[in-house]
C-alpha cells in the first residue's frame, strides 16, 4: 500500500510538472503570436499544487516571464517549498521502509 501511494505521488508530480512546462511553452508561443494568453494566476496555482519545477524550467528554457520579478519570486518560493516536501517524503519513506524491514509483521 505504501509503495502504491509513493508511486502515485511521484506520478502526480511528474505529470503536473510536465503539464506546467508545456503550458509555459504554449503561453510563450501565444505571446509571440499576439494571441490570447494563459493568466498568471494559473501558473501560480499550478506552482502551488505541485508543478513549480515545470514552471521554473519553462521560464528558463522558453525565456518566458523572466522580467517579472514577482512572478519569479513566487515560482521560486513554490519550488523551494515543494523541494523540501519531496525531501521530507523521501526521508520518511526510507525510514518507514527501514522500520518494516527490521520489524516484520
């Protein structure tokens, strides 16, 4: 059960970050073409629900929204928070696995 939850969490983070990266690319293309854009609040929301790595990578790769200091600050803050969450989850997962190995049911 724990392994399934861990796999689902990793799959979720991967999917959300790939989607957020692609959205940054779509928004950059829309900006270049002068078409309607994706509102910044969507990028902030995606960053808060698990996709800050994709948004940050999209900023770097597509050179998109790099002039907006507040946007970069919020995305970077979300990235740091999610990195810490992932580190904590990995540590807890290793401790739980160690416990199960040493204390079989």
